[in-house]
C-alpha cells in the first residue's frame, strides 16, 4: 500500500506541476487562454518557436502536446485532446517521477491504482489516458 501512496503523491505532484506551468505560461504569454494554445502559437501562427525558454521553463512542442522542463530539471510532458484539455498517460507520469530532484520510480500497476483512486479529480478519458477534471 505504501507504493500506491507514493504513486498517488507522484500523480498529485504532476497535476500541481502542470497547474504551475499553465499559470507561468499565461503570465509569460498573455494571449494564451489555455495551455493547449501553445500548439497553435508555435505551429500556425508562429508567435513562438517550437522550442524555447519561457520564464523558468524550457519547452518543446511535439505531436499532440508539449514537453516542459523546469530549471531544476523536472519534466512535465502533456498531450492535448481535440477540445484542448490536457491529457497524460502512465508513461508521462513515470517520466515526471524519474525527473524529480529525488527521482521516484513507480510501477505502472501502482500508478494505475493511484490514478484510479484519485477519481473524480482525475478522469480516464480513454484507456490508459487521464485528464484533470474541471
């Protein structure tokens, strides 16, 4: 049960880090209404480059999402659904855990149990993919 608790803390830390990134990006780029707008700004409008440094984060736009790395090396990789909501899978949670200043390696099974225990805060939007409830 202790492992699931650690995985639960990791998932909550990821959500907290994602919220901090959202706030920092909105401050740095006032035209952002939501974090997903980074994709459009980098792709079609080219108002920002596909990778760069904003505030205390470096970022790289990829596929359906963006990877953010804080100055301390903590990595938050997130994809965006068609409606602009932030979605992530267990692999992204594990990468986040391994990038922490004190790395935390948890199993997919523990993460899956932890994330499911966090409903309704986290919602499984499709098998293995999760989103923070509004």
